[in-house]
């Protein structure tokens, strides 16, 4: 018995894919000028041949020989299904399904004697191994993180939630990328309103390319113009499992390690996995520090500009002499001095992220020190402002969510402009506008600023502080789960 490779097909007259019949000629037509497309013919008897069609770059070529070629060449049974008992076999009813399976990493089998088309999935499992998260690092707790393989990511979640109620629903979006996304939720726990809302939004997506979960979130958010994320992005399986357990939904996107979690509130973005590992007093203290740091990072520099530009009479005399001595020879106003330094800090921050890891760390530390010292000696910035910029920059990194850290910079610049124009009144007006904007946002049609507005008293045990776990016996009320109690009733 001999098997041999045939050359790719030649040009055929153009036809619509919808009108094409499933045949070798139709497949050769769509695979023309694809060097990695293979047409293989296997002789399993004198009167019977099996044709294989596959794209070698998207299949596991090691399994091809073991799973298909050897079983077929050594099988005398009349049915292909009987010869490939150890492989998953998918019937192919039409040309559209054949093309889809081919591009997803399946090997098409055609039995010419029976005019039968089948597909055997052999997708190439290429991908990263399970590694530690680089974006949400913690000292204690699980060290695994998601990868670009969606099936592997589902496995990491199911290991933590071995429940048959954990449902997965698959969708395909992007008519060019044909990206697979998976909606996960716990049936009987998650509010059905969230599930129906997400399904409706997914069905309305009409775009060609999706390569990251943030792109999917853009089409699912209710306010695309806001600087605040309405979907939480995480690459930690423990965060996703906890979110599912309290009544949220998650969306996994193929070829990206970041999973979408919703609905979220403004306060969820300040929570860290370590909050539920540390002692509750320590965790509460660290969470309060995050809120204070966020407020400090957006207000500290505008407050300095407001005092030095409009309200210098409010500064104590001894401090005023220090500021006067520090600013006496500066050519810039407080606003332009602060504005230029913040822009330089953003340049250094972005450059350190784009450069190689070790070089980027050196650039971030040494670059900030050298440029700050040079700016003071050259008379372009005051020593006081250099200190305040350093404190506000470090404080901005205490927020666990990276997208919120980026929002910090924009809010800080907006308040800086208002403080230079209106002083402290400008800062207050800016903060009121931000609070009003937060109160107007929603995530999956749920208020973004809950449980503050609307007010849910019970949820405050895990809001600004993290109460003892023994006191958190009910799920968050603002998520409206179908099961409020987090414990199993004993007989």
C-alpha cells in the first residue's frame, strides 16, 4: 500500500462559496497559491482510495501519521469511522463547513467510493506554557496565569470550579479573523439578565478583526468614550473563578491571555487577589492605601499648582519661603513647570515598557533620577515639584488594574488645567464632574458606582475594607445573584 502527495490545484472559474458544491475541485480552487495546503492520496486497497486535504501549518503533523495515515493503511474495515476509532470524527455536510474545519486545523478525508466527507480535528497545540502573571503579581497565592490557548484557559478555570453548573457557550466573531470567544457563567447563580445582555451584544458585533479581549470589550461596553474600563481584564484564573463564584460572567477570547469579567464597579478595580489571602486587618489597610494613593496621584500636583498660582496666601510662611527660594529663578509658571514634568514622566514610563525588560527597568529608575536632577540644576523645575511628581507617580502604580493607572494620567492632566485656571475651585469642579460621570456609567446595564449609589449596606463589608471572611457569608447584593448565601445549608 502506497500513499503519495499530489500537487495543489490549478485555476478554476470563480464561483460563490455559497453556490459551490463540496468537491475536490472546489477545495483546490480556494487553496490555490497556498503553499502550505496539502492534498494526499492513500491507497488502502486496489479499488479504494482515501483523499486527505489539510493545511500543514495549522495541524499537528506528528499526530497526522499516528492518528490517520497508519490506521488507514493498516485497516481492512469498510468504514473509515471503524478505522479511526481513537480519533474524533466530524461529518461534513457542505462546502462551507468543510472550509471552516480546514482552516481551524482539521484534516478532511474523502472516500471516493462512498462519496463521503469527514473531518478529524488535529489543531496544532503551539503556545506558551503556563507562566506567572506579569501584570497582576502577588507574593502569596497561585502563580499560574492564562495563555493564548482558550481550551487551556477553560481547563484552569474548571480545575478551580469543578461544577456541572459552570456553563460554556462558544461564539465566533470577526468575519476575517473568525475569533472564538467563550461565555462562561454558573447556571442557577448568575443573574440571567447578564447572560441575555451579553448574548445580545455579541450577536450585534459586526467587525472583521479581533485579536485581543480589549477589542471585544469595546463592542460590549455601553459607553465607549469613557476613560474608565467597564469590563475588568485579568490573566489570573483565581480572579476569574472568584468572580464566577459571586455571580459575574466571564468572556474568554482565543489567542489572548486576558479574560473579560463583568459586571464590574469602580471599586472592583481596586481589589487585589492578595486581599483575600492576607489577614483581614492587613488587607483592609492595604485597600485603604490604594484609594488614598489614587486620590493623591490625581490631586497632588494640581493642588500644588492651585496653591502657588492662586492661593499662595494659604501656604504657611516657613513653607512659602521654601517655595519662593525654589521658584525664584525658574522661567516657567507653575502650570507649565508641572505640565512638562508630567509629560516627561509619561515618556519615561512608556519607553520603559517598550524596551527590553532589564533595560527598561534601568531606564525607568536611572532616567527619572538623572532627568530630575538635571532639571533642578538647569533651573527648569523646582525641588519641591520634583518630590511631588515622584510621590504622585509612585502612588499611581498602587492601583492593581493597569487600565485604571492609565486613566490616572488623563484625570491628573485635566485637573491640572482646571487648577491653573480656577485654583482650588477648579479641582473641586473637576472632581464633581468625575463623580457625576462615574455615577452615569454602567456595566452590563448595572450601576458602575454601586454599592455606593445605589446604596447596598451589606456590600460595604467588602468595599473600602475587606471584612473577615466569616462575616462575608452572602454574595454581593448589587450583583443580584440568584443565590445570595455563600454557604451550604446543613441537614
